[in-house]
C-alpha cells in the first residue's frame, strides 16, 4: 500500500518539520540526549495523567490543573531517572524491531510483528549489557528513518503518520521507494559513527 497525502495540509507540514528535527537530533546526538528524552517523556506523561485525575476528582479549574501537572511532572522526572534501564530496554527493542521490519521480508503482518517483537526483545536485553553501542545504534537509525519519512513527505507528499501508526507497512515503503532505504541506512551509519566518536560522559577527550 502506498499512502500519499497532500503537502498543502498545514498540520502535516508542521508535523513533518518536527519529525525532521527530532530525527536529526536523535541521529547525531541520541546517546547524549537519551536520558534527558526519557525524563522529559516521563514528566509529560505523568503530568498529563495527574491533570486528568485532578479534573475528575477535584472538579478541575486552571490553578488545580497546573498544580497537578507540576506535581505529576516532577514525579515523572524522578520515576524516569529511577527506571532508566526500562528506557534502555525500550530503545534496544525499537532498534531490533525497526531493523527486522526493514530488512526481513515477511508475507503476513502477524508474522512480521511477531518476529519483529522477538528481535526487539533480544536487542532490548543486549542494550542492557552494551548500553552505549545499542542506544547509539537505536537512536541513529531510528532518527535516520524519521528524517527519511519527513523527506518523503516534502518531496513525494508521503503520509508519514500512516507508517508511524502502521509499522507493518514499512517494508512495502522501503521496497517501493529505494531511496528511503538508502537514506535511512546511509544517514544512520554516519550518525552512529558520529556518536561513537564522541567520548562518553566522564571520559577525557581524545587529543
């Protein structure tokens, strides 16, 4: 299936621009910003949940909502740092899952999702053992794919949201648009090499 969408839609254009920026940031700086990204995601999720709970239990109100969001966000930050290894596992899982979808041809969506989930679980466990390499690889190639999706939108009018919501259709996209595959792999390798060349936190810089 080849999903197309008109570039005239403002929300899709803005979303594609955000996707492009997010992809580039992850591709080249993913390992450095990973802990911060996990913390911000946890703060956002817990803040929104706290706001929703306050609205149901306390009757809402702007002040109550903001206080609930602040409390939830702080709690989300603390829990995200405490459960950092969960984020590491999920990063490895997403890498194994995405690579499986991209490189291994399956005929049925159920088989694709199952094999992708198994490969993702293996990569998630490996990520816990080799955190820097796997996180760098996951963010580099994941970011590169998001850049490729955004580029396909701007150049071909591709409906990028369709493939984020239906990952089982990604192999058809990679076969139908060979340049998306080349861009993802090429940019991903460059991003991985760039991340691994930088010293890890606490390591002295090479002269």
